[in-house]
């Protein structure tokens, strides 16, 4: 459970950084990749 909380915190930090650094389509792609990676890590893959 602690790793899930840590993942959520790191995901929020990554989203904030991507939001400030990137612009336009690159921002959208970066945010999608961050959220997909966090979901795969938390929920344990595609199965």
C-alpha cells in the first residue's frame, strides 16, 4: 500500500513538472504517458 501512495505522489509531481515544462501536443502526450505508466505500475499490468 505504501508503494501505491508513493506512486501517486510521484505521478502528481511528474504531472506538475510536465504541465510547466511542455507545451501543446507534447504536453498532452507526456501527461498521457505518465498516467498510463502509473496505472500499469499500480494495477499490475494489462491482465
